[in-house]
C-alpha cells in the first residue's frame, strides 16, 4: 500500500469488508477505483467515500440516499449543500430511530409483563393440588 492507492485486499482489511462488498459499491457507482486490467486501486477519495458509506449504512441510510449525498460533494460550494442535505436526512433518520426505540421499549415492557404473568401461572400449576374438602 502507498499513500495514494490501496488494493482491494488492503481496503478489505482496513475497513473490514469483503471484496464482494467493494465490487457491489463500485457497481452502484458509489466507489470509482482505478482499473489496471483486473486489478482495482482505490484512491484516498474512494477510502473517504467508503468510510461515509459504511457510516451511512450503520445509521440506516439507504444506498440511494448515500449516493445522492456523496454526489453533492461536487457542487462546488465548499460542501454547504452536501452538509445541509446530510443534516436534513440525518434529522429525519434520527426521528425514525427514536420512534423505533420507543416502540421497542414498549414491546419489551409488554413482553416482560406477559412473562411475569407466565411465571406465576407456571408456578401455580406446579403446586400440588389439594383434595376437595
């Protein structure tokens, strides 16, 4: 590896992804490695883009959203458009995640209540039955 380019194996090792993942992102026009025959060389730009792609996926952004946000880098306004749009998309995603968290917390609480009820029922069924008096 040199400071300018990385091979597909070096990228996989550095970012803990598979070659298939890198080829997929290349096919989706998210990464643009230099092609030398069958060899792919990834530039600093590709590395920065992959870092953003992986972060976006972790936050639940769609690949199309990520592609559109990355493409805004080229607008030429010192990234103002890109940062503004990214912030808007992130705000919406944060609201969605918080709603999902609240729904999960509610489901967890309900399941815990049902399990407590179940424990009581199991315990009562295990107690020996008294003969009718």
